């Protein structure tokens, strides 16, 4: 996966539910529609919580990848 240097990134490694999703929601709020953000989390609940949040909020979950003991979620903000 290629991550643009200007892309927003959230390091939620070590944080437990619901903190990864809360951080994602907070960082997405001020961004313009179409912006992409990457969330790194190792909370096992995030595998369920992040896709659910994206569906409920209308955002697009572009990819989910595993890397070095954590999961990387790439999300595009809805219009």
C-alpha cells in the first residue's frame, strides 16, 4: 500500500475500544470530502468497529491490511 506523505495518519496502537474509532471520527470531521486518512490500530475490536463506523457514517473503507502486529485501515471521507 502506498501512503501519501500528506495523507492524515492516526496512530491508535495500544488504544482500546472505542478510542481508535473516536480518534478516527474526530480527525475526519474537519477534513474536506474525499480526503483519505490512515488509522493504525492493534485493538481486536477495531476489525469490527472501524468498518461499522464507516458504514454508519457513510465513509468508504478503502482497504484493511495487516502489518507488524497491527491493522492499517484506509478511509475516504464521504461527501
